[in-house]
């Protein structure tokens, strides 16, 4: 018995190039990026600071200011439609409606002059036909879904009245308000303490399984990759260096950069002396063992 054809990609980067035009020069931030995400799949995009992972993620919703950002080559395909050719009306339908995004910093992602509930309701007003009462009911349902206690009263609180972890839960409820097919999570736990990080990761994992949505998870934490992702794409200096199923990449990394990242993880019960760095692997003719 043969397997059926693979499902068509929900999202695909096709040789994407992103350049920032500065006053006296141009900087190529993303250099020919290609990978795809299937419906319901969790893909981790991994790389160090400056690797181009967040720029790539923001380009999906065209959130980069244009100019200085330009797209000199490639395509971003959403169910076969090129996002780079979408007009403003089509982009509005995509943002928040079909694709949701959670940003790194919950402390600055919310408007301090609006209540938390009003900010989630805005997405519902733009993308649904619910009336005011229906929108409020949906926000309470979302707050309850993401684990915000007493949602019927928290809906009227301002961001400064909530902790960092609760604010991030508000951001997650906003991203999921219109039941998107793809959730982009751009290092959503970076600004949170370790205990809250674990809670947010568990929440994202549970919601992904319940709703069957695809997730693009941007991170530099290999532990998060092992826990959440089906596939992993590794970037360095704006280029993809390796891609594959998580189990295969962790078991047999092929690129020196990937080997270096995995070797840098501390091991319980071992004292390796000086902790290896990625540069040890990138500069050596053969990876250290």
C-alpha cells in the first residue's frame, strides 16, 4: 500500500531575499530562504541573534517597514498566493484572520491606553460579524481558554494591571481570536521567567493540538525545539544551513553550525572543561567529538 500525496504547503518561502537599504549601503538580511509548512505542522525556525529568523517571520505579514526593507527576489506563498503581491485589503484579511502572531515582548505588545478585552475585541470586529455582546462573550471564552482567571472581570483591566505572564496570555488570545490556520510565535517566552515560560509553552502545545493549526515557532532554545516541533529549520547569517525532522537533526546533524549548537548544550553528570562554542565547529576542518 502506498502513501497518498503529501498535502499542499500552507505556507512556503521560495528563495526569499530581504534587503535593508541604509543611507550609504544595503544589507542583505535574508539570502535565498526556502522552506514550507504543511497544515497542522509545527516548524521551529532556529538561529542566533541576527540570523534573520524574526525578519523572515515578520515578512509573512508584511510587517517590515518598506522602505528601508525591500524584497529583491523570491516569493512567500500562502496557499499558493504570493503575499508579496497582495494589496492592502487582502493583507488586512490575512493579518489576524488567517495568520496570527505572538510577539517577543508582552510588556510592549499591548496598548497601555486600551483595556485588554478591547484589544482582543478589535480583531473580532475586523474579521467577524459578531455584535458587541457576541465579541465580549468570545473574549471571555478566549481568556478562559488561555488560562486567565476570572476572565469576566479581567476583560476590563488594563495591561499594567496584569503580570508579564498574564499579558502574554492576552497576546495569545488575541492571536487566536479568529481561529487562524497558522500561528507565528516569535520567541514568545524570552521576556518571561522560567516557570512562566514552561506554562506558556504547555499552553501553545495544547492549543495547537486542540485547534489543529500550523505553528511557526521562532527560537534559539533547542530544548523548546525538542519539546514542540515536528521539523526544524536552522539559519545563520541570513541563510538556511540545515532542515529536517527534529529527531533526525538531533540524532545526526550534518552542518557544522548545527553540530556546534548541539555540542554547546551542558550535560548533567559531565564536566567537559571549557564549554564548546559554535565557532569551534565552524572553524575546524572536522567537527570535534
